[in-house]
C-alpha cells in the first residue's frame, strides 16, 4: 500500500509503502529509504513497533543525525580524515564527523528521495548517485529492495554498478527496541554475536591496530548476555564475506519474548547502543545492529575490500527475522 507521508520544503512529495506478511508489518519511506516502523507480535500475540522512528516527515528532517531507520551510503561508518587513496589518486570527502567522513557525508543516501516501484512481497528503491557526490568517485546506479518473506522476515538486498572505480559500503541504520514504545532502555535485551574478534578504535572511533580477540573482554557476545551500554564498535564476524546471508546475531527481550535474528553476507556488524540519543528519545532507547564492511576500510588494505569497479555488480543482503520465545 502506498500513501503520501509528507512534503519536503522544496515541494517534493514523500511516500510511505506498507508491507505486511505473517503478522509483521513494515513501513518504508521514499525519503532516505527509511524503515519508519516495524511491527511484530510478542509472546502473547500483541503487536508493537520494535524500531525507533517518527510519525511525521518533519521528525526525520529535524533529527537527521541519529539516522533513524535510514538507508546509509555511499559509505556506512567512518572514513578517517575524510580521505582515501584509490588507484594512485586521493579522494577528499565531506567531513561531517569531526575530522572524519561519516555515513556518506553531509547529504548521503539517508537524505535523498528515492524512486520506488513495487515488487513481489515488497518494494525496490533506486537512484543514481552522480560522480563526485559527497566527494566519492564514479557514477553509481544503486538499488535497495525490501521484501517480507513467508515468515515475516525483512530482507534487504543492495545492488550497484559503477562507471569508474569507487568504494561502497551501504547499511540499514534501524534502532531496535523489542519491548515496543515506552518500554525504556534497551540495555536489558540479551545479545549474541558470532564474532571472535572486534576492531579496537581511537578517540574518534577510527579502527586502531589489528582486530583484537574478544575473549575475556566486554566485547565477548559469543554467548548471549545483556547488551548494556557503551558500544559503538565493529565486530569481525567469524563467517567473513559470504555469497548468501548467514545468521550472525540474535537479540532477545525477556519481557516481551520477542526475538530478532540478523543474517547477512557482510563481514562486519556494528553494535551501537545509542548512548547519545536525545529528545524525543532517551540514551539507550534502542540498539543498532548495522551489517557492513569495516570502518575506514578504504585506508586499511588489511581489511576486506570495499572497492567496486566497472563491470562488477555489487550485491549485499541482510535479513532481519522476527519470532518469539
């Protein structure tokens, strides 16, 4: 179902698409590719929205930095110094996070209005990112397809081609609170991540040194435990890069019984406990589980590559499954 959600200050209409299957209802905006809501039942069959977001377009326009539910690109996470080398050239990006580039720059994918077309069990969002947008090279034809499968799982498939060498690292930036609206801090959720290593960071949250072992540290989520707070870190998934989505994480709310599983083709998972959220939300009200390549990969040849070249087809898939326990 398609409906008008609002109008931007320049008169551009923004539409909302509703997907519903197997008791799960997800709403997607043409603005920013935003997952505006995701409703799932608890163990008693009562449905509630399990992602943070706003009821109006104005909320997203006035509060852009938390990236609520957004499609993030061209490059999710940080690129140190807003610069990276590629094929003998150095590219300068918009620096919108202190000295660094974050989530695609000042006007990344999350602040663009996308073309939307219906597909079986979902919608396909697409746009052309021109050469030089936010400093990134290459004209990139990009799409993100959102579908609900027979179990009600939300599947997001990203695809892209380029006419010149570039880097690409998209993700979805939903904040999950499986307790639903008004349930408070999400730090009591239990989290499991299939990652034996993580990337230590410096004061600007740029990876420092080689990936480190999670054993005997607060980064060990190999067995489920309470999320807590104080995380904005990339976890190096044990599976690495895969052709098909593999389950890598599970988030569980003991109070409601809701379970969120995350499967992906990506090699990394950024855990962000939202300790700096402001009004109308409070710090820790949601947990972001961002599937992606590692931060600052364009400056780290030891990390899995994010380079996309002409003639190649970029494809990444992430699946968010909903169930109860």
